[in-house]
C-alpha cells in the first residue's frame, strides 16, 4: 500500500476518489492551507454518494443543497480571513436517529417516514457550529434495534467489503458510508454496540464515549440509560476531532456530565504505551467463548503489538459479564417500550385510520401496527411484560441489580489495569439474511460491547486486521473507566500506527473497490 | 349479588339515616398547579388562558428526541409544601414514569413520582365551623397526610359535538397542550376515619385549609374554578364498628369547596342505598355534576390498573441537602389559621367581623394598612366599607375588581384616615378625596390640597356665618331659646351651605348653641 499521507487510491480512478480518500485531518489541513475548497470536497463526496450509494443504501436522505450551502459559507468565511473551527468545511454524515431541523428524520422506521423535526439535536447544532457540511442522514435498524441494519424499514445497507454482507448495526449506514469513502466522518449512536460493532465489521473506527459525555438531546431515544452518541471515522485521529466537536455539557440533557472534555485529540497523537496496564477480559474473548478464529488471531496479534508498544498485558475476570446479555435484553426493552409509546399518530408520524368511526385508541393501535416493524414490536412486548406489575421485581428489578454488579466488575478491573481489551464482535460480517430469523443469534453479536453500556464506561473499536478465513475486517475493543475517554484514543492511535507498519497501511485500504450494481 | 344494574338515577338514602348504620372513610387527593413561571421540565410559559398550543416546545409536546430538565423552583415549592404540611422531606428521591396511553398526554407516559415521593407522613389540623344552633365550638380534626409528590400536568381535552361535553357522543376532540407539563403537586391524605356525620364538612374544611396554606406559601393561585387546585374525593362506607374499609369510589370534577362537601355527602347517601340493597359498590371513578348535585359513573378503576411505573431514566435523582431544606423551612409563612387567630386578637375584631374580613380576602390589605399607621377599626371601616363598595363596580363595564386592583394602597388609606382623625377632612370630604386618589390624582394629601378640601379651623369665619344665619332666622332662634334644641339642625345646614361644606358640622352646632347661650 501507498504512503498513508497521500492515499493514492487503489483502482478508484475517478477524480473524486483522490479527495474522498483523504483522512479528515488531511482534509482539514488542506482546507486551512487554502489548497482545497469545501465546495470541491463536499461535491466530491456528493458525486461519490450519487454513484455508489444506490448500491450500498447507506443514506436515507442526501442533502446536497444544504451541504453545499454550508460549504460555500465556509469557503467565503475562509476567504475573508475568518478564524474557523478545525473541521470547518469537512463534510459529515449523521445517523438518522438525530433530529435535524427541516430534514426528515425517520430513525429507520415507517412510523416517522414523513417526520420533519422542528429542532436540531444538540450534536447536530454542534456540528453546525463547527461549520461542517451535513451530507445527509444514514440508514439504521429501526429505532436502533438490531446489529445488521436489516431491520431498517427502508432496506438493508450493504457492507462495502462484500455487498452480500451486513455492515453491522444499528449504525450500518454510518459505518458503510465512512468505509466506502462516502463521508470522512459520521455520527453514530451506541446503545449496546451500535457504533463499535459496525466499525469492527467495516474496518473503521468507532467510539462510544462515557455515558453523558455527549448530549442525547434530540436523539430519538431507544433506551435512555444506555444510549450514547459518538463518532465514526476511518482513523483514530479523525474520530478524536469529531469527538471533540460533539462532546461537552448540555443543560438540555439532565444526564449530561458537567465536566471538561478529556483531551482526546492530544491523546490521539500517542505512539508509546510504556507502563500502560492492559487487561484482557477472559469472559469476552477466546475461541472457547465463540469468537471466530480469524477474529481471535488478529486480536492476539494486536496484543503482541501492544506489548511491543510497552504495555503490560494481564488477564482479568469480570464474572458478571456472563449475565450482561440477559440484563440488557430486559432493561433495553423496558425503557424502549416506554420511550416508543409516544408514537401514537395523534400529532405526527404515520397514521392509519380504521374503517368506521374509530376511537383514538383504535387509531393508535392501527397506526402502531402498521408503523412498527417486527423487531420493534418484539421489544415493546418484551419490555411491557418485564415492567408489568408482578413481574417487575423478577425482571426489571433483577436486571438492575445485575447492572450494578457489572459496574462493580469494571471498577474492580480498573483497579488492576488502565484499559480493558477484547475483540469487538465475535465474528466478521455475516451474510444478509443469515440471522434475521433468529433474534438470539443476532443479539449475540453484541456480547462484548453490551457491558460498557450497562456500566456507562467508554469504548472504542479499532481495526485489528482481516480474518484469514474470509478476508473480512475484525475489530479490537478498548474499554476505559468513565470520563477517561482519552485513554481509548491513546491506545487506539498507538495500536493503529503499529498495525499500519506491520500490515502496510490502514486496514480499510485493503477493502476492494465497490462494484456498482445496476 | 349484583353490581349496579339500573341505568336510571341512582337511589340514595337520607343522610341522617345512613349514619345510624355506616361509618364513612374518606381519602382526598388534591392536585395543585404550581405558579412557577415555567413548566416542570421545560422553559415554556405557564400563564392561564393563552391561545391553545402557543405555550409548547419539543419537550412538552413529547417530540422524538426531546428530554426533560427539572424546574428547580418547582422542587423548592414542593419541599415548602411538604414542610408546611409537617412532612418529612426525602434525602434522595426519583421521578418515575407512569405509562398509559391517552391523546392529551404527549409522551404517553406521565413523569411523576411513585415509590419515592419528595414529602411523606405529615398532618394538617383543620377547623370545621360550628353548626348554627348545634355546636358551641368549632370541631378540630387532624388530617393525616400520606405524601406529597411532584408530577407534570397533562394537556386539556375538549370533546366537541356531543351534548355533555364529555367524550361519549362527541364527534371529535381538541387538545390544548399549553397545560401539558405544568408542574403539579399531588397531596394525598391517609384514610380519614372517625369524622362520622361531619365527614363532608371535614373534607370541605381540609380543602379550604389547604387552599389557604398554599396561598400563604405563594406557590399557586389555587383557583378551583380554573383547575389550579383540583380535588378527587375517595369515599367509602363500612358498617359501624367494622374494621375493614368498604369499596371506594373516586369522585372527580369537584370544582369548589361547596362541591367537595356536597359530593362527599351525595356519595355517602348513594353508597348507603347500594349497601342497604345488599349490593356491592363498584370500584370506579365518579363524575360530579355541579348543576344537578349528583355523581355519574366514570370509568371502572381497579387496584390492578397497571401503569408499569419505573424510575425515569432521563432525569437524575432529586437530592435536597439538609441545608437546603432548612433554608426553605425558614421561608415558611405562619400557618393561616393561627395567623387569623392572632390578628383577630390584635385587632379586637368580633368573630363575625373577622369572618367577613377573611371571606372578603382583606386580611392582608388590612394588615398592611395597620402596619403603616391606621387603626384596625379604621382600616376595616375603609376596606370593608367604602372601598369594598367601589370595588364592586370598578371594573370595565361596571364589573367587580379585587380590592388590591382599585389603585388604592394601604398607605393611601392610612393617610386618608389620618386626615379625618386630625380633623382636616370630614367624611364627605374624605370620600371626595378618595375619588381623586382613584382617578390617579395622587396621594390623599395631594388630592385634598389640589381640590382645596379642608375643614375650616378658623372659628372667626364660622362665627361670622353663624351670626349671619341666626340673624336671618329669628323664628328658629326663638324656638331654640324656647327649648326646642333639635331645631338647631336646620341652622347647621345653612351654616354649612355658607361655608360651602368646608366646616366641621359639630363645631358649627357648638358655636350656634354658645352664641344663643343655650345648653346642648
């Protein structure tokens, strides 16, 4: 592979490819130096989206006009000598779970097919303040319920590495868009792994910050106590720049942490991990735990790389992680059943009116029946059941106790080590359709990512390489104590650099060029 | 045994009759809309009577992605209410979601408190006035308070097209979300037992005392007719001497103190008739009808209603420090009932006078007037007399306004009273002065100066007028000298006329008698 600072694209050919293959850091530098305009850069991405996305289906909405308008403003401001934020003019894609004023926001659901929010989510407002052109809204599993983006009401997104495979979920649209150079950066949301698992299976980087580090205001809620917003990128340094834009206290979100944002951008320059204590979580790695051999092999190599960088590797045990999946699938549906109650077709959203003169209740019932997909209904029913009088203590109450124990496991582990690592997902990307009939098999994709959401600690997935058996990318997950998000970037950046040396480039550069389908 | 079967008017039994066989148990749930400037979980305004759906935002409309933020002033009000009701204040408590579907509830869950209320275990002593010809003394009853908790109000549904204004028979419904998210405090009593025949009056006295307390706390405008104070009355009967409570009904739409008493009384007579017939009370909500004085069946309500409460994950716990609680305790006003007793004693009013003052809502204004120097008697005379009369027609188109809306301040009244007692003005001049004050011409002194209102203090001018009048009326003078002293009245009138009203009539009388050498 080529020198990473000039990603001469392999076989892309088209003029747009040169620009879209730059990292966000390079884009920002070239814009700042006046070597590139935001209009050129934004147009290059729009052109590529137009050519590639009919094949991928990563975007549910492309806002070419809005993105170019922002780009023109940024170019004019720069020409006028105005001091601009670091990422000004660098385009970004936003998961369709974040409300964008004036731009349809569906959360991947028929229910919100025509919903145009009258307000911006705080993250979107911050992106606008950072003067980043918003290319459009990315595909996702309906209301973020899924690990493959197959549960989107608007069709699955395809994995740029293999069009017959899933790009992960729920944020498959964001990960596919970044992996396919349709956007250098994207916003994701992670309730049980929806940023990290898609990053792993598309060879990209994704961070779930500490719970409360990024405002949830304006993010369509799945499970309030688990949801967190974060950046998707192709490199750790790029992710850090977007992280810095979106993180910080927001008085509109009561659960937002009122503390300074850790220096993630500075940490992303780390090259030496001497003295760092790294713990391998016994319960979420190893072929005996069901991790695919190729995934495990890359993980083991990554551990060697960490050792080379000066880290001490030890094994730690988090015994209650075994119950994380069970607790998660009680807490998530419980909160979701309540959060999704508002979609009743009374004031907005899909409305179905039964024949005759139906009552409000009948209209609600018919609309929810038509507007929600099967997975959403499944979880609403699960959650309604778990919260019901007489079952509450046995299910929701018990799950909350497990959650506390998992948080204690983390606390105990972080007394011994500075960060924890595991493979991000048990397997590489599976084929579209392989797991849609088996919810439990689908849920198991998130076995390694869920504990972080239950405990509120930050996590990141960085590419570890490609699996020998299928040539598809795998990810390594880094977990850190709450409000120590910079550790993710330090470890991620150092590992990324070392693996790049060993493997001859970023993992994403091994991806084949996409064959556009008719 | 059957439940209610007939669709016609409910049977009742005479009130006095039922008391021989049954013991009433009440439970009162009062919802108070707080008078905060903004809503419970967002920054929207809370003013009453705005155009529908103009005081809304993504949060109180429950739009996708919107999140709540707790109104700190509302929490402080809740704590003050709890303290005033002698409750313990939780060191740590959470909001909970009460899940059920209804179109006027934007999120289809109400953010409320469930098993962790902000205030628990209090009491309020209420005084039931003596019945005329029955009791000598008022009846005091201690109402035990179970809890006071914070929640948000729902929107307001208006059902259109039916004859009753209720959803049954309506063609469509309109929802105003201005009310959605307004802070509410729900105050729940423990079961009230042992009030016997006085139970309906206890209910009324409790709601009245609570209203006064909330008004004194200045946390709500407590207007039952506008719904800022709403009472749901739970009523059940058990056979006299029994220990297990009977099945209860919950009566809603009780919009005045009088209705509280009437609704409880009615439900007692209805329950008794059902129980006398060997039937069972259906646990349900009942709807009170002010016009006909009866309740009708609402929706069945059972203890099995499952609201799937769980802690609100979008909010952090409320954890008032003990310092905060003590700081708020220091802001509590005097208990209204105790305060009334103290003021009555200080002012020397009779029971009747004090009751009139309380009913006229004039306690505060009289207190302020006394504080700036007026005598309690004069303050009462002005505010309950001339000013009360004027307030009845001072509004636009001759409508009534409140005493405080007249534009006359306690300082004005004290000053006016001083002008009268010092002898500068007589009553008629004082009323003219008041006209000027009401017309915005300034303070009483300024008005009296500008209008040239002043009793003539100079006996010289008055004596000259007396001499003139005596000279002009020799026949009357003759009568007076002959012993008909009451004839002096005719002369006083003439003297006052010559003085153009600016004389003290008493002084004029004295001068006439002195001049004639007659003893008054």
